[in-house]
C-alpha cells in the first residue's frame, strides 16, 4: 500500500478496510482481548469493548499530522472535574507500509448511551442540560498547551476567517478570547440520560464558544433542540467569539450545500443575521 498521495483518512477508511494485523498488535501490547462483535467503526477510528470490561479505541493518523501535541485521549486524562471515561493506558507506533501512525487507548466504558442524533435530545432531563453547561464551563477554564483540531485541522484565527470570508466577505472575524474546547462536541460524543463526554482526540485551545456552536449547529434539523441549546449555552453562543464560531459552522456548510439539505434554509437565515451583526 502506497505511503503517498491522498490523506490517510481518505485512502484508509476504517469502516471499509480490515486491519487484523493492527488489532492483533493492540491485543498483544495492551494484554487484553477485543470483542470484535461489539465494534463501532468510524472513518479514522474503531472502538471495541474488551475482556477487562473497558473500552479500546484504535486511531489512524496520517504522517502529515504533527506529533508535537501528543495524543488527545491521554492528554485529556489530566482534566479533572469533568464526566469523562478514565484513561488507563495507550500505545502508538509507526506503520511504514501503510504510511500512517496507529494509536490505541484503553479507557473506562461510558456509563450512558451515546445520544447520536439531536432527535434523541428531546427526551433528556433537566439535570442533563445543567451538567452540560457546567462541563463546558469547567473545560473552558482548563489551561492547555494543545491546539484544538476541529475536523482534523488546527484551530487558528486565519482558518476561521478564511472559511467565513468565502461566503461572507465583509465580516470582522477577529477572535478575542481563547479557551479550551473538546473540539468535536457533537451528539454522537455525548451520552444520556447520564451526561458524559468521550472522544477527546481533538481537544485543545479554541475560540470561546466553539463547542457550544458545534452542538447548536448539529441541532438545527430539530428547531426545538437548537433552541434549547441556545437557551442553555446562551452566554457562550451570544458572545462575540461565539457568534463567529456559529457563523463559521454555517459558512462551511453553505459553501457546499444546496436547498436539498433539510437545514439549508434555517442555516442560511441565521447565518445572514449573524453576518449582519458582526459586520456592524
């Protein structure tokens, strides 16, 4: 298999390819057995229950992604006061044949069930929403040297500004406040009815409101849920940087979407309003 060409996440889709040799190495290195029948496959990772009653996530990373920040799940284990699976151990190695790096992390099993889609959020109790707000405040206050990597790319002011400018060129996208974010804060990475956050590979410094904006944007197909997110996380979402993050999420969508997408009209309308406010 070639080590050049397309990025690793494009040429090695773990939902479609078998990597039995990788899994054998994970089991030998971590001294456990993976329950392959219970696997959860994504493009760049596979997760398994283990015979120790834990969870093992196996990640694939291209050689183009830097190692200076380490591996997110292990690094996030230093955060205290957040409902997240405890980290036990990890291992990583270079795969010269495939031109990628592999990482395996063993953590506690999550207590609740992944929410998955915003429709399921309509059944969440008030205690869940309170835990959500508290967790984001705790995370934002955590100090880290890591740079968040939403959608695999480092969080920088230039990145957000360039994406917004493609759709809304007259907006001031200056970031004024950087905090710490999970950076993949979507419904599939949150559990209920007991609140817990998992999949910490991308966490790091990001503009205030990134996580809140990500969850809000991922809820727009269900207006009632999007409104609930807005009400519960209003302080972050209505801050100036929170508005920029919301507009960024909208602009990235509008750059490719058509009105065939169910949320297209709602996104276009709210994005136009945000752009007007940020242009003033």
